[in-house]
C-alpha cells in the first residue's frame, strides 16, 4: 500500500529540485579548451566502444575514447 504524498513532502521535493542546478553551477565555469589531433573519436567506453578503439589502433588509426 502506498502512502499519500503530503504537502510537506511535495514542498521538500520542490525545494530540492531548485537547489540541484545551483549545486552544479560552479562546475560549469571550470571548463578548459582542449585540442586533440586524432583520426576517430569514440563515444562511450563500454565493451563496444573499447573494442572499436582497439580495432582502430590495430589498423593504425589514432583515437580518443570519451565516456
């Protein structure tokens, strides 16, 4: 059986949702310019991404894996 959502619960959830972007804001200003000279950029470091990067390296291509 689920319990009813009280007004206090709803207000607490709303307040938490407002605070979340404020916590992330300092990280947004901490970016750096980066330049990479690679043949291929692989998006995702899962099994397929790492496998693709290994095969590309075997074929002589330079690659950058981003997670």
